[in-house]
C-alpha cells in the first residue's frame, strides 16, 4: 500500500523469507548435528502451523526468523567449536533480530549462558565483552533515535502507558467488554 503495490507482493516476500529460515535451520543444523537431524528439524520448522500462518501474512515475524534462527545456531556452533567468529555472528544476528522484533533483546541472556557452556576462562570473558559491544553497536542507532527523537530511554518506541492503555482498550472492546476499562481516564493518563 505504501509502495503502491499489491498486498500480495509483501505476503509473497514474507513466505519467501520464512522459507529461507527453514533452509537456515537445515544448513546450521548440519553444522551442529548430523544430516538426518538437520533435515528433520527443517521439516518440522517448515510444517509448524503458526509459522505457516505467519508466512502468508504481512508481519515482521518472517524477517525476524531470518535473523533469529542463524543467531541461535551460531551460538550453538560456538559452544561446539569455540571459534570466536560464531559468537560474534550470533551477537550480530541476535541484535538484528531485536531490531525487527524488540522482544529479542531479552534473548541476549543467551550469550552469557553460551559463554558458561563453552567454559569460563579469560579468553571467553574477552569474547563476551566483544560480543556485547557488537550487540550494543548494532542497537545503538535505534537507542539514540529513541532518546533524542522520541524522548524515551526505552528500547520500544511506544511508551508503556500508550502501549497498555491503547491496546488494553482495543482488546477489551474486541472481547465485547468495553465497560471493563471505562473507569480509566485515557486523556489524564
């Protein structure tokens, strides 16, 4: 609509991106496991019902999965092989997935867990700090935008009040219970 194209084009792009995520499951699965397990994982990922529904809709989840799946597998390969490149790629893909879907920022906790699984030593702690800098470096333009343009220190561009009050009102109306939130003064909040 914004680009004056048919709505089928973005839906097709979402389906292609979600299909690429299934291919990534296979490719990265072969790095960690054997070919049979990788093929089984890719098959289950491709047939997963929610993913199949999301892939045909215009949503950010398809792009999110394209970054999130490689992030998880790169971190898994780091645990298996211990090469810094995989940890740094995992941090990069995790940050990119957080830019697409902000909920992924909470998955950064995986990186310290991966470091503990790989073995706690001086080299891995240095790798963690570098991965943390990569993660923050990718997210920093968005964080600066939120602070200087939107005036919020949060990672999300919507304020908590607006997120709660607006969406809670819409959800209660959708449930058919608009009187449940009538006591809330939306203009004052």
